[in-house]
C-alpha cells in the first residue's frame, strides 16, 4: 500500500489519556449510566460533551468519565465491558464502536445505530491460530446473546498476516492497548477495559475529537487507502462528521 502521508507522523502528546476511572450507574437504574457525571467528591456535575484533554490527571479523569458514561449508553458496549473479565485475558474494547456510540448520541440517534461490529483486542504470547481460536470460541459463548458482531484478535498474531492484507508491516506490541497507536484514524485510537477497581481508558491522541465529531488521520503507518475507505463509510452513516483528509 502506498505511503502518501507526511514523513513526520503525529505522535501522542500532552493530550494522552491513560487513566483509571470509576463510572457509577445512575441511581434510578443499575443498567443505564447517568447522562451527567461528577468527579468523586467534587460536588458538581460536568457539562455534557465538554471533554478537555490535558496533562493534569484530574482533567483526564473527568474527560474519561464523560466519554465512558456516554459510550456505555450503548447496551452492547456496557454488556461487553461488564463481561470482559470473563475472557480470562487482558482484553480491551476498542475503536469504532466506542466513538460511534458517542456520535449517535450527539446526533439524537440510537446509540447502537450503524455500528457494524465491536472490536476486542488482547495479547497472548502464543501466536498460533489454535490459541486465538480458543479465545474466539470463548468470546462466542460469553457474548452470544448480544445482538452484536464481535471481532476479537490476538495482537501478538497480527504481524503474521497484516502485511499481506494491508501492504505494510505491523510492528509487534507488548501490550494490547498499544495497538491503537497504529490505527489509521487518531479519533478511533481509544481502548477501554474493565478492571477490579473500575475502568481503564487509553486514548493516546485524546478524546476531544471523538466527542466533537472530528476525524483526523494517523499517519504512523502508510494506510491512506484504509483511512479513505473507512471515512467514506463513516461519512455515509454520519454525514455530520468533520473529516480531515489524509494529506
């Protein structure tokens, strides 16, 4: 695949969000998160869709809380995150299903609208297809009742087939969440998982673009064609998106 991007790809900066947060359900329902959230102990609500990325951890945590509360209004996202520990691996829910849930809510649509699939990533040192297939079958049993297409991939195995499919090398990652650094859009480079103390949110390029319906390219890998195809599909489903071209 041709590299038509800049020779200086964007790097994660002070916008990086890598925090652990607790998102409590609304008191009126154990299933539906509140549409407003507050920093624990702050005594004040946060305005809707006002995530501000920045260096201070408190601001990152507030942004992540707002983002998660909205994403989890999609019942598939909420259910997948709730059950994720049952996979028995360090798995993360990533990319489109998270930001597209936000887009839908911003545009007054059902949070599940136009979401093609829900991507899960994890790292297993065993790169064999048999090992990955065991996790795929475990996921099928765990999420089989959901009306959602679940895609799960071992990131240790990805370098074995990536070049044949996309025309460029996928460098190995040691932690599954770091795979989002190679996604063609910075906006969807977001990973969320559930941990005993709450939720972990990893967004190396921040959360603001997702919250504000902006799509920006990530030129770390030469994926101009992939980015173009994805953004055409997204623009058709969400015409209100502001999409920055690859060049």
